[in-house]
């Protein structure tokens, strides 16, 4: 089983007319950039649990299970996305 957990006790959520971002990273890009290799345009059954509590400011902790993310996104790149 492969599992992706993205969590933080304290990060920044921004909402605008185009979507939502966490610490300046588009939510869709944040998920997509940390998934294992998957085929495009294929439906994958998943179990999803999304919980957002409005709090404060902390680094994201990305924890894949059953696979490794082949790179680490530099903080500068994260801020520019």
C-alpha cells in the first residue's frame, strides 16, 4: 500500500479566486508533486481524509508510505509555485 500524508501543526492557508494554497504552494501541485509515479489520465481508487484547522505557522511534514519521493523541492521553488 502506498500512502501520502501531508501534515503541519501550523502552516498558512491562502484562498483566492483561483484556488487554495498551503505555504504559498498550490494545493493541487503540493499533492501532485509528492505522489508516487502514476499514469496520467487513469482513475485510482483512494481513501481521502482532508482536515483543515485554522491555527498558525510551521513547516510542512511530508510522509510517503511505501515509496520514496525522488527529490526534495527547494524552499525557493516552493515559494515561487
